[in-house]
């Protein structure tokens, strides 16, 4: 790890609550973000995949982000997803994040056209960085080939780092492939690499990762943070074993629906479970089963009073 | 075919010209659209895949569309692409198209999350249609699984047609799979089905298709229109053979780059060849080869004076 990382630790790709009318619910959003920081998150990545980020419009994303800053959440802890298939919208979102003082941005490659050339992807990022033209812009590449289909090869990462050493500072690896994460960590010392799941947190930290950016940090940040804080301690492997087991139990269900359903259950606020299409809510009997299994087997519960 | 189709014939998914600064070039755009209508297109589908539609921002798409209407192109001939991964943006774009009086909209399914449920996709379209809440909205489903990955099953098409019989009126099938097009034509008589390539035009028309919506209509509308106009005549198979051969010769090159390069060449306007990332321009020697091969083998040339 670098001496002065920009981001490190446990970052949640914040789930986005919707109101009765289907639009993003600003108050619930701020409340959840504040709770996540109290629960152990060191940073927040709104508008990631878990956030249904691409299901939220350009204007909606900007309004939500402004709401967080207005609520006095430290913008340095924010790494919003600013990717778009349209380079023009990616520029608008990145500029907006920089104006608000965000510590970084998490940027997907353009993901509509498949099998783009490395040159084409390089140009996309170059155009955003050159148009924003601000040293305060810190770009984290968002590698999630299982969903975006389009990802980052090692040569592309190397070229972007070489061309924009002060801007392209890190990467979230949601490939789910530890060999790929390890290859990136080995190739680029000092690059802020975040595995996309806490399953790889301890292995990552031992190989120079900066932390993790994980969907399940929305509901288990405290335990993940505990591994991050004690990764060099004698209990590290046991603690990692616990968060790995919990993650696997949660992701046995459709991940985004179950995370929102768990929050809805423990907040006693059914609207929290709402999703934008194409997602659909987890059926009530599945939610009940998940709540019971996670509680019985992992002692899992969410305590919104304690942290707040 | 229905007695009173809303769209029929040859529709071009209009390529989008960019200016020196990378933003969409309104004047060149209008000029190309007017030329296409003069060259034989019966309709225009701006912001399709060939248009780099998803590479163009929400505000940019609306500005371009307004420009066409301001230029007195009949909005009834316009079927803009209004799809978005975000249902909120899809609503904004569809409402805007209806306000401008567009004859229809061509709507992608949300394409970020892979393997969505049929129920989730149904809800996406239902939400757009119910929010726009205007009988003037005519939705053409855009099925292009090779690129979007997410597509329309027959049961989903049936459910959407049943629930919104006056709104969900047609489909563009860019699967490239004639068996799929045929299955849709057989299942839904009266549905306005457009194969996504003129290769399937004659077979389509003989089985009830409304016409075709094809990338290469940007540079060969006249010949495609000739097949459409004479599909029941004695020369139909020969004419179809010619447009099939030309299409195959053109698509031997990267399709969007070569179409823009051909327009740039014959307009003697190099900027026309520009693409947004992740696309890159076809190298000059490839363009020269394509121009020569198409001219020698197919007598291909573009005449911007004659049609204008």
C-alpha cells in the first residue's frame, strides 16, 4: 500500500432507497449513508452496481450526491459511480463529483458495445480525464466483467496509469477471480486495488490491496471493518472465515434484493425493499427464510439504534 | 401486414455526425436525415445502435431530435431510440419524443444487469408506458441480443402486446437469426416486425414483416427501397440478391466505422468519419480499399447532389 492512500478500508456501494412514487428517496438515502459510516465503513461508493447506479438517471444521481454533501457527509469519503455508455454523460458526472469535492470516482467502461478495442477504451477514459481537466479528479477503474461484459486488461490499466499517473489511482476488481486481483496487485504496487467482495479481503491486504468495496458492506460493515483493522493480528484468519461464511450465506439469495429486504426487515420499513426494474423484490417467504437462517447460523441482525 | 401500419418500408438508424469538439453536429445531422429521406428511406430511427445512440447523452439526444423537427422533417417518420438502463431516463426520452409528435420510439430493454427476469423486463416497459400515459406513444421493442445481451422472449412480447395493445405495436429484430424473426412474425400477425438487416427483407415481407430497419440504409436506401417497392414483382429475388451482396461486402468491415467513412469519403468531409469512444475510426488504407472494392464489385457510390 502507498504511504498516503486516497481511499482505504471498507467501502459500501450504497443501496439506493426509492419512495412510493419510484423516485430515489433522499432522506432514507442520507440516513443509510450516515448509518454505514457509523457502522464501520471508511468510505461510500454510491451509484455502484449494488446501488442500481445505472438504473438511476443522470440528474437523479447528481441530486442524490448533492444531498449527501448537504447533509455534511465528508465528500472526501465519497467515491460515486460516474460511468456511462455516453462519454458526454460520464464527463458531466465526473465534473459534478469533482465540484462537490468527492475523494474519487468509480468509473465503468462504456458497456453497451461489446468487445471494444483497447484503444477505444483508452480514448474513452482519456476524453473524460482531459475534459474534466482537474487534478482533484481521482479515477478508480471499475472492473466487473460478469455484468458489464467489458473490462480492463492489464495492458490497458498500465497504459492509463502511465498516461494519467496522478488521476488513475485505483481499481475495484469485481471479476470474482482472485487470480486476476493478484495479477493486478503484483503488476502495480501502490495502485489502490479493492476486491469487489470481502471474501478476498485478507488475501488482498496481505498482497497490498487497499481494502474492499463490497455489496454486503451495506449490512455487515462492522465485521468486515474488524478484519481490516486486525488483519495483521493473530485472529485475522478466524475473523476472515466468519465474514466469508456470512457473505456466502447472503449471496445465496439474489444479492441486491436480499440486501434491501434485510434493511427493510430490520428497519420495519417495507418500502426499503423496493427495487427499480429489471429487478424484482424477493418474495416475503424467501425474506423470512433468509432472516431466520442468517440469524440462526451467523447471529446476524441489523441494529439501527446502536450505530446511529 | 396491417391495413394501417404506423411504420413500414425502409428505416435508417441514422449515423450521428460529431463536430471538431466531439459534440453532435446538428447541421450535418439534419443534412444527412434529409438526404436519407430523399434517397428512399420511409422513416428514420435516430439513436439506434448504428447511431451510437447509447454513446450520446440524454440532453444531447433531445437536442438532436428537436433539431430534426425544427428543420420540418415530419415527426411521424421519426422513431428515435429512447432506451436507457435507467427507467427514469427512458421515461424522459419517451415523453419528449411524444411531445415532439414522433410516430414511434424504439426501446431497448435495460441492458446493464444480465439475465433479468421476464417479470422485471415487463415492469420496466410497463412503468415507462404508464408514466408517459399518452395514447400517442407507440413502442417498438428493440431486440438486439448480440449487443444488448438482454432481449425479448416470445412470452414477454405476448404479455406486453396483451397488456398494451395500442402502445406496443412492433419490434426490430436484430438477432441476425431468421428463425427468430419468422417465429415472431408467425406468432403475432399484424405486429410491425422489422428485421435488423436488409438481408432478411424479402423473406420478411413474404412472411408479413413491415420492412426493415438497417444500418446500411444509411448508404444504400435507394436499392433497399427498390426491393421494398417491388417485392411482389418478377425481379424481386434478383434485386434482393444485389442488396444482400452489397450488405455483406459492407459488413465485412467494422460496420459503424465503415458507414461513417463512406459518407466522409463521398462528402469529402473527413470529420464525418469521427466516432465516439469506444469506437475508433477505420484506418485510411482500409477506407480506400473498401471504397474501391464496393465501387468495382457493386457499382457503389454515394451521390449527395442527386438526391438533395
